[in-house]
C-alpha cells in the first residue's frame, strides 16, 4: 500500500513538472515579445518610408550601407507589435517586406511596401488632442 502511494505521488509530481515546463516555455515567448526592437515603428516610418529610403532600395540606387539599414529597420518592424490590427496580418505584411528586401527582389518589395494597404489595417486612427 505504501509503495502504491509513493508511486502515485511520483506520477503526480511528474505531471506537475510537465505542466510547469510548458508554462515556462510560454513565459519565454512573452519575454521575447517584450524585447525592444532596435528601431521603433515610428523611426522606420520616418527614416525608412517617408524619407524615401524604400524608393532608393527599390530603384537600386541605395548603397550597401543603406540596404543594410533598410533590412535592419524591416527586421525591427517585423519584431514590433502593431499599435492596431491583427497580429497575423502584421506578421505576414512585415515578413513579406523583410523577405523581399533581403532577397533584393525589387518587384516584391514595391508591392509589399504599400503604405496605404498597411496603414488601413494597422495605423491607429488619428488621436484627438
Ligand atoms: C507593414 C506596415 C506598414 C507599411 C508597409 C507602411 N507603414 Fe507607415 N505606419 C505603420 C504603422 C503601424 C504606423 C503607426 C505607428 C504608430 O502610431 O505607432 C505607421 C505610421 C506612419 C507614419 C507616421 C509616423 C509616426 O509615428 O508619427 C508615417 C509618416 C508613415 N507611416 C509613412 C509611411 C509611408 C510613406 C509608407 C510607404 C512608403 C509606409 N508608411 C508604409 C505601418 C506601415
């Protein structure tokens, strides 16, 4: 009888350990999300989009440093949380951007960089001041 109790206690412990383990994995994920990307969305929009760096990269006029910066910005963008809209939509848009830039695929980049398509879903509506 004693042995039986010991065995079931051990099984219960194992179950608890397994539950804890998956719980810990979830925690790690949220930590990764919290890590601050190098460039904020705001920076990427101002420096990468509005200033026309994306146009330079698409037209092929960007030098190596500019291309590297643009890819770095898109990496940050993909790692950021959108202020509005669906996380899956954000992920597919930003990863398409990053992939096109990394692959030097100007046609795909031109399509993926569509300002309005992304703003419509992810840019917060004008705040009232
Ligand atoms: C993959 C999505 C995405 C694409 C593509 C995109 N934007 Fe944005 N943009 C955003 C989001 C999200 C915001 C809102 C940022 C915030 O309020 O935190 C934003 C905000 C901005 C802002 C306001 C910046 C600020 O924070 O004050 C400008 C300017 C801007 N975008 C320009 C552009 C231009 C120009 C293009 C196209 C060449 C473009 N964006 C393409 C997602 C995108």
